[in-house]
C-alpha cells in the first residue's frame, strides 16, 4: 500500500532517530507538495539578532548550525506578524532580498519560497525552498501553506535539541 506524503511525514516524525531525520521528513513533504531543489530550515533568535540553520539539503553550500544576521525589515515583520509567505519566481525578483544570490544561482536556483513558522506569537523560524527560475508560480506558493503546521512540529522538536 502506497503512503500519502502526509502519512509518510507522520511516520517519519514518529520514528525519527536524529535531528537530521526531522528535517529530512519535512524536506520530503516539501518535495511532494511543492517541489524543491534546495531546502533549508532556519531557526530564529531575534534577541541574538541571527538565525541558525537547523537543516540543509546541501550541507556544503549551507552548513547546519551556520548563522546569518536577521534583517529586521518590513518583510521580516510581515512574516512574523501576518505569517506572510515570501515568494520570488525569478532571479530578478530575488535581487534585493538575497545577499547570497550568487551562491544560489551557482546551485541552479532562481526562485524561492520562504515560509514563516510562528507559534504563540513567536517566530520559530522559516522553511526555505529554492528551485529553478519560474518553478514557483502562485499555485505553488499556495500549496506551500500546507507545510506550516508540519514545520511547526519540526521546529518545536529541533529547538529542543539545538542551542538556537
């Protein structure tokens, strides 16, 4: 019997052994529901002013536990308060928002969806999907909404395992 992507995710969380297994479960769900070439999860530490990567599908380019500063701009505030899903479907649209765009392009990516994960009014982090240019039209962004609750479960697990 074939498992649905959701059932496979539930089973993976019920039986995970490592932190990587938790991120990999969400990664597989994102692949099934939206499609993704590069998948990362970053946990927010607003008091410290940075995010920490807690999962990466490409640990050479984007190592786990790497950090980067939070840009406390209007987009971040909108993601935190309105749970706004950021999307860009072209390299041109990504230019102002991705300081690492050269690296992203070198990995063959040119579109992005960043999904905020908020619980109890706190921004836990974001799920970051990157794919080839043109891969994320409006219907794919809408499909990404189905990742919010599974992502919250993953972040709650990972935040208890890592120093964020």
